[in-house]
């Protein structure tokens, strides 16, 4: 596979204004092009096959000039400060050489290069991860394109139609309906999950084969993780939400890793620092909350969870932070969220 270069590099002396690098590409890096006095061979910037109108490299390699020399008849560079050039690397097809032959990558044997040209599968790039250090041993990892769009919609349709969703009543200032649909899946023999006076029925993974596929994808993306339970949430409209809370139940341990996969409508996910004990003891009610807000504004982080994204909370995030999915009037379509957890046994 040939590495092409894009950008514009010019040299000093009699060749001022001569373009010596001109290709297109898809990956961007930054390098420095140095005059002749700074290096001895074309090893720093590999010579490339020449365009028809360009001179050959004077080092004898028979290729497009590297920055230190433009040919035997060309005077050497005069000493000058290093010149920065923005270059791009890309996977290019075979480029004709000086002798008319094709040599996509001088560093690869002919058989290996031929294998790549003939149909060697291009390895997909790993999804880009954004890591947010919350401090104090707390961390959030956000992968916006964890699942490709078509597969994500396929999984969304399956979950929306197949999961036995229910909307239980919770004991929160009396009895009230939970503002979203839920379902719980877990390994057999785990301790029961209880929250706000509700104990959901634990379904088996075998009931929903697609959930096992998603779990496998999450484990592959997070080496070393071992999730054995899953809480599913469905937000039908922007009126469905999750209020401020932390998943700090003892059955998850002191530093749980929680992986959240989102499908469907994009929603905000917000984290805020828990108030200290002294702040919590300052009182309750609207007046106390206003005093707390004026005295010490809480740290907050917001993440926009897109269709097919993955968000992971690690370390002491549940001990030191709370999270929520607030109401959004403009969110008119459903969202399904899967939160994978490890229950201690």
C-alpha cells in the first residue's frame, strides 16, 4: 500500500516556488522539511515516483526528489531555518515509477504488495474515543460511533418490538409511575436488583439473542470488562426522563464500570458533582438549594448521546457524581438505552 503526501512544500535557492509534494489524502500529520545541511539521505522523507515534469532524486534511488536534493545538476540547498509543511497520508493505488513500473510500497515484498492490491481486506479503524477525566479517580469514556448506523437501527427495531417493556410504580414521595419504560436482564443466580421500592423481574439472556450480540460487542470494545446484568430503558418522547441519581448500590461494588449504549433519538446526558456532606447538611427546600447554588456552583459535564454511541462511567464516578437524562421538548421520537453492569456475587 502506497503512502501519498498532500500539502505544499517549497525549497530554497534556485528552485524557489517549485512544488515538490502534491498528492491528496485522508489522514493528517504535521512534519518538518529540513534543508540539506540537516540530514544526509532521503530516509527522513521517502522519495516518491516522479510526476512527468519533475527531476529525479539525486541520491540515485530513481524517484521523486526528497527535500535535500533535486538532482545532480541542481545546486545544493543553502542553510535556512526548518520549514513546516502540513502533509496528509493516505492509502493510494499504484503510482507509475520512473521506469514505468508500478511500485505501491518499496518496503513491502512484491507478493505482499500484490496480495494487498488483489483484494486484501482493509482493516477498519477503531472508533474514536473521547476520555473525560473528572478528577478524584472518576472517568468517562465516550465513543460516538460505537455501532454503524444501519446495524444500530436494526437493533433498535428489534428492541422496540421484542423487549417486554413495562412502566412500574415507584415509591418516590408517595407512589408514582416511573417516567420511562424498563426491562431487566441478568445472569442466573445473581442478587436481586431493587431501587425506589421496586424489584424488577430478571429475564434471561437466552430470551433475547440480540442482547447477547450487543453484550459481545461491548466486551470487545472494553477489554477486561465482565458485565453480567443489563437494565434497558425506553424513552417514548422528550417528556420521559431520568432524574438526578447515582448507581451506587452495594451490589455493584465501590468502583463499578457502567457501559451505556444508545439507540434512536439523540438525548443529553448530564453529570454533576455530588454535594459535600456539609453542603447536604445545610438544609433542604428551594431556599437551601438557591443558597447552595450561589455559594458553590456544581461542576457539570454534558454529553450528547447519538444513535449507536457508547458511554462508559468508571472509577469513583458513582461515588462522587450524579447523572441524569433531562426532559427535552424537541425530542419527539423514541430512544432506547442499554446500561450494562457487573453485579458482585
